[in-house]
C-alpha cells in the first residue's frame, strides 16, 4: 500500500475550530427521564420547577417552647413572666409542626421551669422568631434548577425536598473505542508470568481512554482489538457508526505509515477534516466525520493518545451534554533548566512541580510519547507555544496542574545526578507515613549544583570527583556555590564501572578495550559525575575520547545506559552496578565512589527536609539499598560537613 502523506499539519487551535464547528453545542445527545435519586452528575434537559413548598408547614427552628409572641410582650430580666403549659405554651423540638395558635419559639436555654405546669421567661418573643415558615426554602412553582445544569449531591436533596421525584436529563454520550494493531494482545489472554514473545504488545490504551471517557461523564464501549487489515478496520468503523455511539475513537493507525489505514477508512466512508495537528505529542491525530458522527484517529503512543483525547474528545463529550469542560487550574512556574523545543510545533511537556523559596519550579520529565509513566509521575503540564524554540530557566511560564496546589507544598525537589536510591527514597518516605512527594530531575551532578545556586531545588545529588585531591564534591561546591552556605549529607557509597551484555560476549576486560573497532560505547551526559569519573579514567590510561566508538552517545540515567546495553544499542556503557544487576547484565567494577546530598543550610531544619534525612538514616531504607547491590549505605544520612561558601 502506498504510504500516507499528512494532508496538512494544522495549528492546534485551527484544527479544533474546524472540527468543533461541525458539532455545535446545539447538537446534543437525546433526553431520558430518570429517578431523582439517580441523577447525580447528570445534566438537566429541561428546567425543573418545585411541586411542593419546603417546608410545607410552619416548624420549629430549634428546641424550646412555642408561644404567641403577643403573650410575651413586656417581659424583661427584671420583670419576668410566668406562663402555663398547654394554654399559653407547649414544649416543641426542632422540626416539629408549630400548633396553629402559636407564632414564635423561645429557646429552651431561655426558659426556667418552675413546676410541671408553670414556666418563667425573661425575654419577649417577636412574631415568627425561631420559626421556619412555609416555603422558607422552596416555594411551590419556583425554579429549582435551570436547563443545562450539572446535578450535584446538594441539588438531588433540593429536588427531592421540592417534590420532584423524576428528572429529564441528557443521555450520557457513548464513546466507541476501537484499538487497532496486529501486534496487540489483550491482557486477559496472557498469564502474568508468560513471556509475550517478539513483536507483541499488551494493549492498554483502550483502558486509559475508557477511564477518561468516564471522567467526562460519558459511557465507553471498548471493541475487540482489530488487526492492521484495511477491510477489518472499515467493517469495525461501520459497525461503530451504525451503533448508539455518539463519538468513535480509533486508537493507533493514525500516522503516515504504510500500514495505517484509519485515514483511508474515514475518507472512504465520510470526510477527513484534519490529518495531522501541529502539537507534540499527538501530531498524527486525525479528525473526521462519518454519517454525521465525529471520528477521531487517536495516536498509538499512550501519551500522544491522552493529549489528543484531552484536546479533541474531551471538549466534544462535554459539548454533547450541553456543558463546558471543567476549568483546569494553572500556576506560574520556572523551569529547573533550559528547555529547547521544536519551532512550529506546540509541545505539551510533562513536569514535576515543587515550591522552592517563593517560587514554583518545574522539572521536565522524559518527552517520549510512549512513556506513560511520565504522566503517573507528573504534577503538571507546560505548553510551549509553536512559535517558541524553548523556555529559558529564568523564564516564567504557565503550567496546567494535574494535582491540587496544596500537594506542591509537600514536594521536595532533588536535582542532580541520577541514582536509583532516589526512587527508593520517594517510596520509603511515604512508607514511613510522611505526606511528602519527591520530585527528581536528572541533569548531572554539576547541573544539580547550578540548580541549587539558582534556587531551583531543595537539594542536589552529587558525586563529583576532584581528580587532584581524590575528594568528592568539595572543590566543586566551593567553585560553583560561592556566597551560599550548604550542608553535605552522605547518601551512599556505590560501585561504578562498565556495564556489559550478559556473559560479556565481547570479552571486555576494562577501559582499554573500548578502543576496539567491534565495541560500541554509551556514555553519560557532560556535567554528570559519572562522565567526570570516566574522563578521569581515560586520562589515566592515555586514551583519547575520539578513539572510542560512541563516546558522544550519552544518556541521562544509569538505567538508560543499561537499557541501551540490554537492547544491543551499545556493547557497554559507564554506570552503577545496581543498574546492571536490575537488568541481569554484566559488570566490570572500576571504583567505589561517594554520592552526597547537598542542602542549603538555611532549610535543613525544615520539616520536609528533616523527614528526608530521617528516612535515609532509617534501617529499613539502608536494607532496601543493600538489596539493590553495589551500594554501601552504612553512612546514609550522616552529616559530613558544612561549607559556608563565603568569598
């Protein structure tokens, strides 16, 4: 089949205008009548008027005695009055009917009972004092809820109180979700410990999309997985269009690949309005219409699928119910580092957010469209406009919040060198009962110190070796943190070396073998402590960097290096033993190094920071670290020294 070409890469706003204009707000779902008790989060299709007054009788607003106000006039503390039970007053409880001859209630606290029949009062009452009159809340025939109103739990109570026991509401929109791909397998068709085999992927996008459909108060219908066969996709699309579905989502098969049939199916059966949107992730989105129904070709990568849904399906599902999508809260943030971006494409960047000093800082997560975990970890999303080539570290930008703003105050931001123990810390601090989130950014040890200097994090993870003295971190702190007082706490000692494929098939013995023509290397990024260590070792052996195949191929984490080796993208790489062990790879030890946490002294005594230090000092944390292999946590959490940083 001939390869698709994007018809036109359309601006995200223009794409939305073109698509939504075909489905105006007036084009809503049908109506149905349901019991009021089942009406929570449904949208009224007609105005609702009270059938009864509430309350429907005069009732006591509090405990006390019901009286005729006129009988109490002239009463004072100095000249109290006595009244008889039965003729001039009756005892009454909150909510009870006021007997017809009475028109006020005196609070029980202001009544003195002299005997079984006689009461003394020291204050007068005025007409209708402490009385809920008929219709005080709702008067029969008045409007209770307008048309197009999202019914809340309070509304349900008000409707029942007004005698409205059934309501006419908009039908919930139905979204048909069609997963496509010959490589996909349903999770129920495999056992948890069963290997998938080559070219097989567990299908989960449909479950994610179904969850988002439910959040939009709509009903998801998930179809069986459809293989990459054009006629099968067309047949399934035809069934969905002829069903009760209001919206059809075809997941995957929406890019410009030679086996992507979604665009052809929509175009043959209806009209393709947009093929390609200038946004990232989500560029391959297709927007179309078939027999009057919206059809969205949703990208296959999970993050792309979610961004596409948020921009085009979510507004549509709300519009079909006659209401607007909920407003997403935003805050202003500063990036923890410069963030380049592609000109001409609006980028949705997932970030961790924490408050450092008086400002919120945002740490970018991995940009990969297939990395669903970036959304499980993200606290916000930054939108980088299409006409910007990125964001500078000192540039303020708006972030869409994915968590409550209060949660951001519980976030401890750690920037610097990557270490698996930071992930252990993030879990362990929760296990110990602290309501604290750990946000980590992997920019290398030097990047962490610079972020600390700029006020972009609470602490920096660092293992920078001073090749002249053999000591870690001190000379770098003195150079880059001048004028800043910091305290250094040990985190771990860890084994660094060469990660190789399992069994070391290339028979690599040490750093000297990296100049061999048959070996491909993967490095860590410049500024990382691992890169500094590797360059130091190269200098000791007299090996020039340019003689190593792959020296300039760098990754930002030890696990990324290990994955490159596991996948065959490299024969070996520089990293820690724990990463090699985690993926069952080979390891050639080179040095045991010191990894520290550098914290501004002025914040060390803050509760969240103390909780971090307390956690890494704990026995359980150290035990978990030991299980990873290649670590010595015997000094974890130990204060090492304070450097005042003054010139």
